[in-house]
C-alpha cells in the first residue's frame, strides 16, 4: 500500500478545515455610536472604512451592542451620464469559453463612432439590474486574432437602488486604441449578467456624488523627455473614482495624460485622458490603489504647474434598521467573507430613511474585549469546535500510519 497518497489526502483535508475556520474573523471595528431615533438609517462608508474593506464591501457587517448581526442594504453609487452623449458600440458575438466564462466582443467602427485620440472617452456598460456581480476583464484587438490586456481586474456590479430595471457602470479605457473590445465575465459556473448595450461617452458628461479622499502626497518631476511624472501617494489603498487637478499655468494648454497604478510590482495603466481648460478631471474605475503616477505629455511646451490634486471615491452607504438608545458597530477586514443575503433587500423600494445620515468613526483593530461578550462567546465556541476537529484529524493521521504499518508487516 502506498502511504504517500493517503497522507497527502489527510493533510489536504486538514488544511482546508483550518483555512475555513479563519473565515469568520474580522480585523477592524468602526463604532457607530448610540442611535438617537429609531428607523432606517443611512450609514456612510467613509474612505477609512472603504480602505479596510474588500473592494465589493462583501465583508461589511453591522452588529448591535449584544453582538448580533443586523441586516442591511448596500448602496453603491454609480456615475450618472447624459444618455444623449452615449455612442453605442455594436455587439459582434457572445460565446462561452471552455472555462465556463462569458465573452462579449464589440466592434468600434470609425464610420458610426467618429472618435479621435485628442478626446477623452469613457466606456459605459448598461446592464439589467440584478442582485449579483461578476469579476471581469477587458481586452482589445485590431484584427480579432491577437488580444491584449486593457483592464484585467474589474467588477461588473448589477446592484442598484435607482429607479428602473437598468443600471450602468462607467470604465475609463484608452480611446481609439483598438477596433474590437472583448469583455470576459468570470461566471464560475453561474449564469452571466445581462448586458443590454455598451458605448463610448465623453468624460465631461459624467457626474455623480463623490466623497473626497484624504489628501495624498504629491511629487512632480519634469523630465528632459518632454514629459512630467506626477506621483500620487496615499497612506492607504482607496477606491479612487475621480482625480481632479487645478492647473495654475499656463492659461491655455491641451496635454495628453496617462495614469498608472504603481501600487504593486511594476505599473499598470488604469486611465487615459486630456487636460485642457474646462477638462480638469480624470475618471477612474474605482479600484483600490495606493500609489498612482500621472504622465503628462508636454511636447515642446513648458510643463504644467499644478496647484493642487484631489482624489474622490463614489459615495457608498448601507441602510439598516436601528433602534433608539442602542449602540452599533461595523465589522470589516475579512478577505474570505462573502456578501450576506438578507430578506431586507426585497423591500428596498418601500424603505424610507430618517433625515440624519450617520458617519461612523474610523475603524480600529478589532481585539476581542470583555464587553463584546456575545461575539467573544461565538468565536470562542467556534475555536473550540475547530480545535476538536483538528485533534480528531491528527488522531486519524496517527491511526492511518499504524494501520499502514500493520498491513505492511503482515504482507512481509
């Protein structure tokens, strides 16, 4: 009998169990405080809270002063755009890959959509509303044979509280670079989201409700290659949706700008646009980034003098029913947490919130304190259960070795 496969299977099962045991722990806690009025409250997701949460906020939980979870509705604001400015991109094909993903191929025709490199455009995806989201990627091609990455880390979110049965998501893509775009939804065996149409949109026709992010550190270097490199450093990784810059000089200018995410190893282009009088903002996809570099092409002109740069996230909040006199908190910081499913979501159209919005305190590391009795009991109980399971599994490993050894001795 071969000992190796048996031992490997037992160890694999053991580590899977141990990994699942850690899923229920949260790293941060933000106090909401005492509620002054009973009813449904709008609780803002502040930049500090967003920085410590998953990108899709799936790990956010609201707890009361007895440690019980409170159901809520998540509202993720989306950019609003003028539909008259949306230039529809025809759909060429839709197909399933052998991995089970859904691919949509779109054709950017210069005859029907006259765009130029000098204009700044955004890519709009209009979807049928659903209580679901999908990880996706976008690539481009000139001949539908060779495909190149544009953005391999986006989230298509069909959840929206706005009226109607449609919702839209705005992504900044390099305009005019490719004749074909390919959207690939990683469905993981699930049915895909319903994409109704997509198109290109002028940046200056996009607006929304934004929350300013903490001021970043700015370092500008004007190089001899006629380009300016502007490094933007945040203390945390924030979901940046817009960058606004104020140009002090010259009075008249028009410069191409590319934006790169340098948070990890290497750099990745995440936005592209034009800076000109009246065009002083760049739209980003809302991915969490910590370090950004803006590259400004000055050509033969003097470098731009930037007086200030501000970054924003789209406004996000949760709606929860809170009771007067009770204390509540928000738990977050759990990479393995899935988004909760509550019955409250079916009644979101009939819920009326109180006028006062709640801004939670900044999240702090979440140690289990004596005051958190219910939470402490639940976690302690879970740890004892998993410790018992671990002991049982280790016992099985020991017994398996004894059994294999006895069988080997008998065969000899």
